[in-house]
C-alpha cells in the first residue's frame, strides 16, 4: 500500500497589550478573527459527501460533518479535570524533552495535547495505545474527547467580553482545523468526532497537484488567526505531493494583569544567568495580592491576570538545574496544597521570546513510536489509506510587559523572599532564571509553559 504523510502543526500565541494600543506585531489589540480565510467557500452540508477535486491552486473548501458541537456540561467537573491533570503531566514530561542548553523556552501543553488528541481520534491498534499512554487518555476515549470539549469551552468563556476601564479583557481563542486532500476517502465518523469534540471541519486542498500553493494557503490561515505573528509557519518543502492531512491547533492569548506594573517604576537592573554572568534587564515593579509558596529549594508566586494566572517558580540560587529536573505533577500539587495569600512586593523582568520545535523525536522518546513509522502506523480511523505522521511542528511566542502578556515565553527567576511576620508581606526579586506557567483561571489548564534563562535574549 502506498503510504501518505500526515503533518501536525501546532501554533501557540499568547498576548497582552493595553486596551486600544497596538500589539508588538503592529496589529490592533482586538482578538484575531475566527472567520474563514478569503479562499474558503461555504461548507458542504454533510461529511458523507466526498469533496470533489479543486481546480484552483491553494483554494480551500470546507467540508463539515452535519452535526453540532457537543454541549459542555462538565466544565470544572471530574471529566474535564482528568484532561487538565493529564495535560499537565504530559506537558511537564515534554518540558524536559524540549529544553536546550542556555536557551529560553516557550511552548503550549494545551495546543500540543489538543492536536495530538485529534490525531488519537483516528489512530487504531498500537498507534492508538502508544499515543493514549503518552497523553494519559485512560480507559474511556469517548470521555477523553468530551473532556477536551469541556476544557475548550472553559478557556473560551471570555470571548464576548468588551474592554472596560482601560483594561483589555482576557481573550483565549483556541482554533482547530484539519486540512485534507480534496477527494480523499476520509471516514465520516472521524469528521463527526472533529466537529463534535473539537469544533473543526475538513478544509480541502489539492496537496497532490499543488503542494506549495497548499502550504501557502495554510500559512495564510495561520497568519490570520495569529494576527500575523506567525506569517510563515510551514517552510519550503514541508508540504509535498505525498501530504494528505495537516492537523492544526492554534491558540491566541491576550490578557492584562489584574494589577498592572507602573511603567514609571521600571528600571534597568542586573539579571544573573546560570553561568554567573549578569545581563541588564528592564525590571518591572508592583505590589499585588496573590498566592505565595515557599518550598525547600524554590519559591513560587501567582500573578493574576483578569481571568487567568501566571505562576513563577523561582529556584534558589544555585538550585535551578535540580529544581528543573524534578519538575513534575508533584510540584503542581505542592503549589496547590500550600499557598499563602500575601501582599507580594515583586520585581520581574520584561521579556520576549519565541520557540520553534520539531516534536517527532521527543514524542518517539516518550513512547509514541508507531505513528511515525510508515510500515507500523495505523491511522485508519482517519482514512484507510496508509497514513503515517511525517513530522510535528510547534511554534510559540510571548511578550511580557507592564500591561500583561502577549505571545509565549518568559525570562527571570526571583531571589529569596524576605518579610513574613504578622503583616503577611513578602518581597520577591526575580533576578535569576525561573520557570513559568500560564493557566486558565477557570479550568486550571496549562496554556503555556517555559523558562527564562536570559530576559535580554530574543
């Protein structure tokens, strides 16, 4: 049987800028449009109707199952919380696979897990069991997909809010899509799963006849949904005439701090890197009410957004490597079990960062082997046509400033706390490498995670 390639594309964008201002990319502060690209025509009425060949290079035609999205009736309940816990465990295992010497990191556990869950829905046999074990799906795949639907509903709950009192409301916009070869025999049941649990349709392209035009069309789709922060996700040669499926998850995050930092208080100050050298960082300053945890070798603070939180895990001087290597679900449990609500006097650097990663090798090391083997892969739940995954692409970027966060990444770790006593005040100076998590305030889902070793690096 001839084998055909599946490409997973995972895009993560976190953003924060004040209401009415421009984003760093030069776009407006409003969230990206969820409307289809201009090349997309009206969806067909039923998934059972096979799409016909497209005669226009790069033209996208949506084919959507004639079913509605599942109701989200377990937001915050055991089913969605099982997904949140599994995503956290998977995301922290992946963290250790993604770090490279001396580099900042930003990635989206939510985005990666969502796209892989869409793939899992079409996997069979050992391909399904291996990927299910990596993701932590458990014994009930249907409950997993319903739980993902519930998590998506939870993180999208602020979509209709309008700016008020100079504060940009929290915007978290997840977008899922499948780009498939026009005329390919996709399983109707798979298209129904995508529509019901992931709100995704099939966007038909002619990869076989027009691979580069199809790549350009997907890049344009991604650029529209990320406000042009990622104008060319897929480089030359990533899409070939053998490509039949491209799965995409994109997430855009725009949030303001609940307590903004005063720009007038931002000052240049040293940030101490792991090798003992120092760079100059622009250190922001604020006093805020939030959760604080002191553990044996680290301290952590939660900085609230309007509807979400950033957790800064700051290892003690000389303890970053040991704390990072031990980062797991137990660390998150300790954060949740022992918080103290304090007045926190905080110094935190501004930073911007971006990460591009090919996830094939990390996923194989974690145990999802067969999906990438042309002879062993079984994705017959998508189409009985010899599909395998050729590679997995993930990009994320972040900007953090006095107003909040835009895109995905972070830099700086705070120094020891002082204070305590009856007034419940602590001082945290994030002047050395640190780890960060951005979590949805309703579900607790980890939207973004990473580390900052040097806030001056771009």
